[in-house]
C-alpha cells in the first residue's frame, strides 16, 4: 500500500483546502454543531445551499461522474482527497442524500432519460433530495416495508408512511422504496421510485428532538401519483437498484478528518485552560486520553486508506466488508471521542449558546447525537453481519 499522493493530487488538495478555508469563515455560528442545525436553522440551510452553488460552479459536485453527464471521470483518489478536506474543514454544500446516495444508483441503474432529467439539476445544486425508506415497522429490516405502489395507467398510486426522513422538509425530491407485488415476500416485491416532494398527497410532519431541533420527519403518502417513468430499474427489482453503487469512495475519511480537527481544537483548549492554576494538558489522565484518541484517529485514517486501496485494486465488492468495518470504526470512535471530550471539559460541556461555552458549545449537542451515528445508514450489528457474510463467507444463520 502506497500512502503517497502525486504532486498533482497534492495541488488539488491545496485547491480544495483553500476554497473551504476561505468560505467556512462565513459559516453561521451554529454550523458544524449538528445535522439538526443544517436542516432546522434557516441561516445554516441558506449557507449550505449557497456553498453548494459555489461548488457546482467549479464542477466539484459532479467531478466523479462520467463526462457525458457533466463530470470529469475523477479518480477514487481525488474523491478521497475532496472528502478528506471537506471533513476537516467541516465543509458545507454537498447534498448527502442526493450526491452521495442517489447519484451512484442513477449512474448504474437509471435509463438515459432519467439520467438526463435528474443529474444536471443535482450537478447545478438546484435539486436537493431526501431518502424515503424507513417506516414505523421497518427500519433496519427494510425489506419488510409495507408502503404500496399500484399501477394505474401511466402512474403508480402510492400509499403508506415513511419515518426518520432526514431533511424531508427542505428537500425538492425524494427516492422511495415501495411494494409493487404484495404476493412476493420481503425484498423481491419492491420497486424504486423518484418522487417530486410537491406532489399532491404528500404530507410532511416534523419529528422534533427533545431540545426542539428539527432534522427528522414523518412523510405520509395518500394516493400519491408517481409517473411510471420515474421508476428506476425494473418493477419488483427495487431492492437491487437500492443496492447499486458506482465507483464512489466509501472510506469514511470525512468523519475521521472531522475527528482530527476536533482533536486539534480540544488539545488547544487543554493547553489554554487552567484549573487550580495549572493547564489541563498537564494532567496525566487528560494527556493519556488525548494521546489515546490521537492514536485511534490515526488508525482510522489508515483504515480509510486501506478501503480506498482495495476499492482501486478490487472494486466495491471486494472493498464492501472493509467499508462496513470503516463505518463501525468511525461511528463508534465518535462516541468514544465525544464522551472523553465531555469528561475533559467537565460540567461546562453542557453549556451552549453562551460566551462561556467551551469550543462553541459543540459537545452539548454532539453528546446527544453521537449514538445515532452507529444506527444511521445501517446499524453496527448489520455492518458486522455484512462483514461475516461478504468478508468471511459465513452463513446467514447456523
């Protein structure tokens, strides 16, 4: 494994870094404290969209795409560098659900008409997306979902309820899994649709967190007519479409880069803050915690490089178990880091929206959020099952 980048790649890293360093100076005070801030606060959402427009103008939102759809056929390494730089700078402007999740599916599974209709608006940052998958009784066991889609002429009529739809109240479009063949069990009867969120019959109700912040939503679909041409892939083959990915980077490097930035700021806090007349950094237990976190973050970044290398050499299928491992490592590391940071900062870690709040009061929110990261996008248990099945070849059951 070669960890070195070429001079051209290092120049590209500098270009990305210069951009984010210049633009993130204008981020709202609450930016970077939580995903709720991005979707719940108007100032953060407007900043997010504004930066997306600037990234689109540079062609950076669509760099990994094929040239015929406005991309540059950028390599996995260049995608990796962009994610690394964006994570470290707590960058805004990338629609996670549209660009990171939907676009790979469209590039592999959509027909030419669908690509021409949907990819350009995403590349221009004109269309933001939400994921309409989970249901009240179907979260991790997504194949058990019950939302129905019935063919009626040139449309499908959709009825059902989705839940935990992040950012649905801000989204322009959504991608939906619904059951088109109730006779088939589990994943075999599902289809994948693209839905305009302004379609009559769609009702969005907020699910507010205990502190009143707004990220999640319930989405009710009552006789929603979705054009048949908005089905991605074949009828009853939606599960396959939902699993499709193009040659996109899956290393979790952005989260490890984010933690690296967090650690640097926490170390600086410990150097500058005194207790009983002595800097916190002089405390042996604090130093041990900080060094342990530094080691773990470096291990995580190395693991990300390993995922990238294996994707380049063996493709996404070979790298899938490693990517699942990176997801477990990164999300559980966030928990350990957050808990340790709160212990080091002490009671002031509970303070927010005050000039007395250390590190902009970020840990008050991160403490509440960090456990959810190991559930979003597939729980750690599901990731471990994937590692066992795809990586170790173990049977699904004994």
